[in-house]
């Protein structure tokens, strides 16, 4: 009966770019420790990016028992089972390529919250998804995966993400 939000990503795509810390902050502010609301984050490539992995582990720990981290790559069957087990897939990304996880979650008939910016807009709109408005900001990537000078990416609107999580839980 719990409300479950889910995000899956590879640290090779950059912790800052995939922005699970933003998802944790929005989830925490939306549900304030409510034990019947849960956020599950699955990351892979932690061994290649130990500093980024430790930042995420610390944020999950600080968020309390309603946020869970799966620190292992998932096979396709496990990933599809995670989509099936969630109510909402959340991606408050700062930049996205195609957005395979978003498309897979939509194919699994899950509500999808995503930043209204980047490649995912090729297949997402307000009728099919819960798009979070964003402002463009300079790229700042401590992992240095993204280093193009003067590049910009999106900063999703925190308050809109909080309100959207609450609305989808009620719906």
C-alpha cells in the first residue's frame, strides 16, 4: 500500500546530471518522513566513481528510512520488476539524452515525473508525463564527466517537483 517513487541511473552519466539529490530533496519535502511513502534509487558504476557514490550514500542516509539505495547494477528483468513495483518514476535530470529509463517506465504504464528539458521532450509532453519546469544554468560537474566551456543545463523547479509528487500520490 506504500507510495513508491523510483529512479535508476549510472554514475558514469554523472551524479550532478542525473540529479538524484534533487529527487531526494523533493521527496523529503513532499512527504516529510511519512513511512507510507518511499523513494528507491538504483545506481550503478559506484566502483568507478567512489566520491560521487559516497555523496549519494550520505544523502540517502540523511534522508532517513523512507529512502532506499540499491547500490548494484540491475539486470533487465530486475529493472523491469522495479518499474512494475513503483507508482512513479522520477527523473529531475539536468540534461538527458534519449531518456531510456523514462521511456521504459512509460511503457510499464507508470506515471513519470521528468524535467521539461532535453532529449526526453522528443517523446514526452504534458499529456503523457508530469513535466517539471526548469531554468537553464551553467554546467557544474564535480565528476568532470561534462566539461564543455559555457555549456548550460537545466535546474528543475524544486517546488513544482514537490507539488507534483504530492498530486500523483493523491491520484
